[in-house]
């Protein structure tokens, strides 16, 4: 389970990373992060106004989640920082709709951001299995690893298709208005 203090500490680190990579701006700083008791997922980003979860665009991280529980039974461990990095990927996309609607995005990710099409997982094409779920998750997962690895493309990701997505993310701060 995650305590409120753990969430605040992880949030400090991830927000610092966002600042370092120049992803942090007024829009992203207005994204609230909520701590909740339970959710099935590790965390989520709220696309709609919700009475329970407050502001549109906000991120919610539950203290307990089914996903976290499943780690006890062999599913891959995901750190709280990675959960936040992933959700901030969604939040960045939410705050910068123009950037993710470009032809450059489509060329890099092989589809439009809100594509619901399931891709076939290939480790040379995706940073993780979850990234193959759809384009939106692919973006969030790549964004997560980009922050985790300080923007340096790891050898395991050094494949042309992943490198193209990585490069797109590295250019985002320059494209931001
Ligand atoms: Zn996601």
C-alpha cells in the first residue's frame, strides 16, 4: 500500500524530472494529484469532470489497487514513481492536445493518440507489453521510461521503431507553446 507521505515523496522526484526535461509548464502544474483508498488500476488520469475525483485532467493514485495486489502473484513490479511518470504522460497529452494531434506523432507512434486498436506486442516495437494496448498507452509508457532513464535510450530499447517514439518525446519540450 502507498501512504500519503510516500506519494508526496515520489511526486517530488517525478515533478523534478518533468522540470529538468522542460515538460513542466503552467498547464501541467495545474494538474491535481489525488490520493484515494482503492482502485483496480495502479493509478489513472481523469479525462472528465468527476464529483469524486475533482478537476478534469487530474491524476488519482490509490493506496490499494488490484494491480498492486496482483504483484504478490507474479505480475511485474511497478514502482510508485513509474506509476506517476506514466500518469503524467497521459496528463501531458491531455494538456498538449495539439502536439499529439500532429502528423509527427502519428508517424512516430503508428496511429492517432486516441486510437483504440490493439497492437500485437513485439519487444522491438514497444517499451512494454502494456504499451501495445493502444497508442495512448504506448505514449504514456514511452514517456514513463523516458523520464526514468533521463532521456537516454537504453540498449534494450535501441530498435528503430522505439527510437522514433523516443525521439518524438525528446522533441516535445521544443514544440511546446
Ligand atoms: Zn495509462
